[in-house]
């Protein structure tokens, strides 16, 4: 029997099942609204408000969670997690909304877990008065809860832009929200200035984001302006530290809002184990009741400032905060700039104020209406008493009073409910004396209601009061981008002394001096290979490798792996992709490109090329025409200071001269000037230093260039070249 195959329309299925789910997540869960709260936050706070926790004492968190489930059916653990983030103890918000007692964990730590709700207590913070102000005066709409047994507010009528004061992050379906926090005083001031002049530049008052974790914010003014106008962009936060010189340690006491102490410590440990950082001997978390503290013990030679710059680059001690000001406005998600958010909040708040004014006018008008009916009774109290007395049926009392005094039913009911003992002139006079006052108040309220400017004045006064009452100094220090040292790749490289070895077979080996001192064995070399040059350098210097094909190859010393003496080293033919017949004949290392390169040629000429000629702005790996190809190269040397050298010809003519006599050139392939003249077809064969020869009378061979030189005496001797000189 064949089974029946059901064909489903994918589009219809998505529309029926997935789209409603997506909208529910966007609207009812993940994105904050203009009051700065997500639905879960609002339900929790409103429950606590109804429980009397704004003025009363704290109650167990478990009690709050249980009561909140009448509005939020997502489970106790989800409600408690929401509650934890809003507490003072967790330190996630600049202005906590819940006054907590007990362990609520820390926002900056993963491992500091919060205690169970049965152990902790909470109530609303005083600032919540501003969130619920006049909520019972029809300032906001109410809707039924999930089972239609209770009413809950759609928004809270917050008297300040809470959406900008406390951070909010959420991930919906197909969209997300990431709103940084700003200083309350700055937000209130910016909003006040906007209410006075919508074209005002709020960047004058809203300096930069501010976070509960403190630290430093690195400001790029152009990027900040873009965030303020578009609601998207990013900036960097970095931690703060002090260097304890006495104990040779760094104490980090504030970290970026976006990271945790564990993430920082784990990354530092990873860097130390990987050999990328050598200056640290220990790192530990010393956070206690006094607050966050990460202590890093340093080795004696460590530079604390330089190390911190490297840690800023390599760890989350400097971290980016990506802004995406995605907010629900009347049920629609919108990405808004700061000014647009302030505009939307002021529109919302204006509506709240108008609704509150209308409510007050209605209440006062109803009260006035009742008192005006009572005032008519005052004219003839005896008549009123007689009407009530002579009325046989209870239900006829109000109609008879209405006829007798020309009042309406509401007024009649009010008068009929007055106790007999209060049917006297004193009572009625005391009640009706408020009529004039009520008339004046209603007139004033109507005047405010009909004037947008006066409504704005009310909002401005509220903002000023909030700023004075709850404002705090900035926690996050502002530093401009230009004040921050640019952490280049070079700065991240550890610097230490090394020794470089070049062999005849073109193997190059970089060995740290520490490793060299620890090694008891000699260098491992291939059969018949030998070391032709040794150069002392540091790990950050530039290495110049000259080949027999008139090319110089440039490497950063740190690009070479550290080797042990028991290893052959890097084979330059592979490392530099040398041609078949190409070979490295000389190497030198430099940090500053000071001095000159000396090139002596078979034709007796010498080129003294400034080292700066080999320095390039771009990170070029090789330079052609490194030296002249017009004559065969005899000798090459990196000369830091001028000195005396000995030129020896093919017929043993000897000339001692000083390199200061040679004019320097900037063109790399220049042939230079004549040093040793030719005689009978002789050529330059060797260049030596004074320390390499045994001459009884040096003056005998000295001369000014160019010269032919003097024949070597029988009693004078030329020694073989030592390792640190290269010969062709």
C-alpha cells in the first residue's frame, strides 16, 4: 500500500508559521521601546511597582519572580536573569533600577554567578519614581496580560530619556539592537537644549557614551558624529591601570564594558604560553569587595607602558563597541540617530503630559461640578432637608433634589450621600470654598494643555529636577584618538638581542643571545659548510641581504623564527626565492639606517652609498640595482664610522687610506670614485682592516686616493680574512 505524499507550499508555511514568530520576537521580546525597556523589563518593574516596592522594604526575589509570572509566562529563570541585570549589585547599568541585597553576580565576570532567588532580596530604586510618575493618570495605554486577567502598561511614562541612559542589547530575527549608555546629566541637558531649539547641535552637550564599568573611551570625532546622526558605528573602549613601581606590577582596575576579567586573563595566559609576551611572570584576579582588580607581575626588565600598549592590541583590554540604535517606535523597528531618539522621546513625553493634563482637568472639573451643586444647597439648607424628609421613597430623593435646586443627577447623588450631621452651613462652606481655587487650576491646566511651549516647559523642569536629583559624574574617561599611541605591528613585537649566522651554503640562522649562552654544543652545519658571517642585532631591526645578482633583500628580523644552534637554519634560496645561480654574499642589520655601504670593485673603484638609499616608505621585500654591475665586486661592508682600510692589488701593491676621503653617493648603483689605480693591468684584489695585517711601518703605505700604492715589503705580512668579513 502506497503512502500518501503531502506537498507543502514553502511560502505559505513561512507566512503562516515563521513570520508571526519573527514579529513576536521583534515586537514582544528583543527590541527596546522608547521608554528604554524591553517587555520583560517593563513587566518585572511594573509588578514590583504594584507590589509596593517603590516605597516599601525589600522582599525576597523569589516572591518578585513569582508575581511577575502573572504578566510574563516565560519561566522563573528567565525573569530572574532579567532582574539580575537591572540590580545595583550586578553593576551592569549606570543607573540601576533595582535596589538589591545579596549576591547578584557581576557584569564584568562570567564566574561570579548570582545566588538563587530564594537567597536575595530587592526593591525598586528611587529613580523608578521617574519611570512610573503619574502612571495612574492615564499617561500611557494599558493592555490585557496574556490570559486577560490583568492590565499592564504598554510603555512607562518615564520623565527622562531612559533609552539613552542605560545600555540595551538584543538579538531579534533578522535584526539586532545595541544601544550604548550616556551620562544622565548630559542626556538631560541635550534634551533640554533640543526642546528649546530643535536645530541645536547636541554634540556640544552629549560628549560621548558613558558606561558603568568606567574605563576610557577613545573618541574619533567624525565617527562619533556619524553615530549620533545615523545610529550606527563603533568606538573603542579600553581599561585603566596603575603601575606599582614598588612591587613591579600592573594593577588593572577598570575594563571595557564589553569584556570580562576571565576573557582578559585567559588571553594573556595564552600569549605568555605562546611566547608572544615574555615580560609577564604571573597574572591573577584579585577582585574583592573593593572592586575589580587584575594584577600582572612583571619581570625586572619589563617596560610597563609598552607592555600595556601591546596588551591593548592583543587582548580585549581594548575592545570595540558596535552601535546599532534599533528601537521600536509605535510597533515599528527603526534605526535612529541620537537626535532622532531624543525627538521621538520628546513626542512620546509630550503625549504623556497632555494625557496627564487632560486627566487632571477631567478630575478637577468633576470635583468642581459637584461643589457647584453643593453651593446651590447652601442658599437654602432647610429646603434641602425638608425635600429629603418629605420624600416617601428612597429612589425619589435624588429626582426631588434635582427639581428643587435645578441640579443634575450626579450633583443630586453627591448631595444625597452627605450625612445628616453635615447638613450645616459650616460644612458646606468649607467644601465650597475650593470652587474658586479649582476654577483657577482648571484654567491654568487648560492653558498648558493648549500650548505646546508650556508643555515643553513642564518637560524641561522635570529634566532639570531629574538631573539634579540623580545625576552623577562621568565614569568613562574621554580621550581623543590623537592622544592614543598608535599600536603598530612593530610595537607588538618583543625586542631582544639576537645573533645572526650566515653560512657559505646560504643557510641563515637567528639565535637569541639567551639561547646562545645556554647552548653548550657548537653549530649544526651541513658537510663542508662553514659560517662566513656573524652579526649581532635585535629582534626588531631590518635585515639587509645582498646577493651576487646586485639585489638586496629586506626582512624584518622578527620574521625569522628563533633557532637553536642544533638546527641548520633557514635556507635562503627557499626563503627568498632566489634564482638558480643567485647567492647571498653579505648581510647587515640596522634599526636606523645610519652609516654607509662600501662597495669595492675589481677596477679599483669604491662606491660609498648612504644607508638611507636602502630605506623605503613601503614594506618592499627586495630592491634591484643594490650596487653597480659595471665591474666585479671585490669587497662589501656596512660602515658606521669612517676608518682606515688597506687596498691590495693583484701585483701586491698596498695602499692605506681613510674612507672619509671617499665622497658618499645616494644612487645605489653608482660606481663611485677611483681608490686604487691600475699599473701594468693590475686590479684590486682585496680589502683588509689594519687589525688583520702585520706592517712594521704603516706610514710607508699611507697615501691620498687615488693612488697606485706601494709594493709590500718582505718583512710585512698579510693575514687570512676573519669570519666577519666577506670576500668574493
